[in-house]
């Protein structure tokens, strides 16, 4: 704080008034120092919550990797009996399977040389045309008298629609040729060349395009599978085979559950849980020997986090007749030090002997007693149990059906719109109803409207989006003057209740809005005909599993409005309040210091006046007669 520009500074009194004022102001600032100390304490608490948040986030990652059945389904390993012939790679979530194949043929790319006897790449090829014929048609390149072999190769490579690359190779001195190679392997990638230029008219196939071929079964009754590349998919779902060489001996591929990977994931989850507990313990511990508390000692929120996590991990499972009813049955136990330990041998045995039960214990899953109602998902709000799903309204998809079909006398073009996507289609003059259906479906294929289908409904042309249900889908036809299709139709959402609670429909999906089943979503496949006799009811059972329960605990702890956020907000608010108090107090100190300086200035001025009067009187007294 700056001093006033005018300051007597004890000239009259001889006192160190500046030092005295500074000392007085230090005393006046004691409340600010105390408030700043409290702020430091609060900031330490915020840092403690930041450290805990980091550990909770790590734990969330591990929980999310184990709370769905598909997570456990991904724990598979693949093995080839002869990797010199073929290897295997997991590309999805395959189920356990085994298959033996014989590699009969590898895929090959087509290669052709054209021309011969050119001195080098700068030699002119001559005027005319050079044609490459593929399954897509002819690509014709025109050459002139100045076109060189290099120019021709460049022209071929610059054509974006031609799946053939070209290069210039020197076979021997004075014999340079054009080499063309299909960009893709497989029999369909074969091509031929021809030319009106004599020097290019000769060609030689040096590699014949071929599909890869593997055989399932024996040579007599086996099935031959062909693919255009040496990477074979579709033989085992979620797995690709990479062929290396031809072999007369079968190669076996086995897909097995990888219990080691599952065990590692569970151990990682336990370690992450310990990470949370350790961090909370570190931030709340009390050092009795040195009488020293940690930032969160006696913090009720931190204590509740520990108790809540241990409570979830200590719950039992409903696993029918299985002996695995708790994490202890898998080899996971809570020690006296407050940390969880894993008996990896016992865990491995549980995974090997009863993998499905371990999966059910960890994952959130559901089932239905009716194939027309499918469990989709649940949230951390959903309470374990069995709920009656009553459907009283079927989801529908939009349909437009015209009048009795009459063949158009001229080409008829009209617009089909699905939501915001529009496509114009044409039915040619004189087309039968079957031909009109084929023409419309061909036009819709491989477009944004490929989900729309044309069909014959009672002798009338009909359009529908049979896989798009609900009010979010609208089908519109415009500018049709022949078939009677002009108009618009919107799908209807399913309606019903779950566990007696209202449910929101979105297409075929029904989601409970409140109560114990809140967040439970199912798919209703009941049709309007199924519900003609009245509502239909199915029983859907939801099991949160350990993963679902931990997800619920994490939802309570994390995020905006979570326990940690509320704790942080409390200390943030206290720090902010103290900032306001300190600022206000600093303003009062400025006024207080000014007042103290005025008092000292007045004192010095009074003393100075008294000293002047004393000197004046002393001078008068000195001038008086002494006799």
C-alpha cells in the first residue's frame, strides 16, 4: 500500500512515525492474513478433490469396459494351426468356433505388358488409340505422333475411373515396354488391351487375375469359397483369414474364449477401485504422532464415497443355482487395510468353469419372455427386477398406396421424399406394374432413400419405408399424375407402459419415464394386427450386475451435480466469499491508514507549534533585564 505524498515523518517529535504506522497497519491486517490462510486451506481441499476425481475417472474407464455383455464377448483369442499358410485376425466379437479349410488358390492381380522394341520411355508410340477394356467398359486414350511411352503411362495413371496403373519397364537394352497392373486383385479385375498403333497392338498377360479359393470339407463334398483378395471374411463371423500360400493340407482356425484377457480386465477394475480408495484414504488420513490432519480429514463426502463404493462391491448377485454369488466367490476380497486383493488362481478357475455366470455378475443385461418384445438397454436409474411391458399401440412405418395401376402412356417422373432426402424416379411408358416396381427399386438402390421400397399391393403401386418406424419418419410423393401416389404419410410411435409406469415411444422403442423401471428401454415388434384383440403384455427382467451398480454409483459421484462437484463447489464458493471479504477489508484499511496518518500529522504539527512558541518565549525571556 502506497504512503501519502505528504508525511511529517516525526520531524517534530523525533519519533519513527512511519514505523509506528506500519506496525499498526500490520496489526490491522491480521484478519486478512487469517482469511488468506483459510483460503490456502480451502485450495488444498480443492486439490485433494482433483486428485480423487482423477482416480474416479480411471475407475469409470475400467467399469465402462466391463458392464455390457458385448464387453465380455470381446474376450476371445484366435489361433491358426499353420501361420505359414494362413493367419487369423479378430475383427469383431466372434463367438467360440472352429473351422478347417484347405487353401486351393491365392488371389492374384492381372498384369499385362503392351508393345515391345521401344528404345526407352521417351520413344514415340505413334498416332492412334490405345484401349484398356475392363469389366466397367472401354477406356480409350488417344495418342499423337509426339506421344511418348512415358506420356501414355501418365495418361493411364491420370484417369481416375480406370482401376489400372501403368509403368514403363526396360526388359533389355532396346526393349522397353508398357506394364499395366490391375489395382485390385480378383478375377473380376481382369482386363485386356488393344491399339490401332502397330507398336502397341501386341500384348502379353504375365499374371492372370484370380480369386482366392478355400475349401471347407473334403475334395469331393466340400464347399469352395471364393474372394477377390487374400483376406477372407464371412467364414467365421467377426474374424478374417489372411492367406499366405497354397497348401494341400487343411489349416485349422480356432476361436476360443480368452479367459486370461477377461481376468486381466477384472484385475484392472479392482486395481482402479483400490486407486480410488487409496486416494481418498491419503486425502483424509490423520497423523496422530505429529497431530497433523490431511485436507479432507473428517470430510463427510469423502467418507461417504468410500462407504458407498465398498457397499456396491459387497453386494451379492442373483445367479440361480450358481455358486458364484459375490466377488468373494471369484477370489476378490477386502483386506484389513481397506484394499481389495485378487486371488488370480481362483478368478481364473471361475472364468474357466463358469464364464457366463461371471459375465452375468458383472454386466447389465436383460431378457424378455416374449420374442415380440426385446430388451434394449437400461440406465443407472433402473432398479433390478421383472417388469410387465404392456403395449397398446403398435409402431408403424409410413406407407403410400396409389390407385389401381394403369400403365403410363409416356415416361412418368415423380419425386419421392423421405424426411429431408428427395429423389426423382421415372417409370417408362408402357411399363407393367411389375416393371414399374423394378424400375423404382433400382432407382432407389444405393441412395439415401434405399430404405424405401416399391411393391404391388392389390394391383396398385405402393411405396413404404418398412424399417423406419415412428413419428420421426415421413414419406412424401409429389408430381405424380398417373399412379395416385401423391401425398404424405408419417409413421406412428409405439405406446404402452413399463412396470405400470408411463413410457415414451420413439418408433418401436419404449422407454420408462419414471418409477423403478425408469430408463428401461425395450423394442416392441407387435404389429397392428397383433394388437387388434387388445393390448399385449410381456415380462422383461433387468439385472444391473456389478457393472450396472458401479455405473449408478459413478453417476451419483461424477459430473455436474455429482457428489464431487458439489464438494468442489462448496470450497470454490468459500474461496470466492473470502475474496470478497478481503477486498472489502482492504478498502477499509486504506481509510484506516489515512486516518492514522492524519492523527500523527496533527500530533507532529501541534508539537511543532509548541516548540516554536517555546523558542519564542525563550527569546523574549533572554531579552529581559537581568537586574
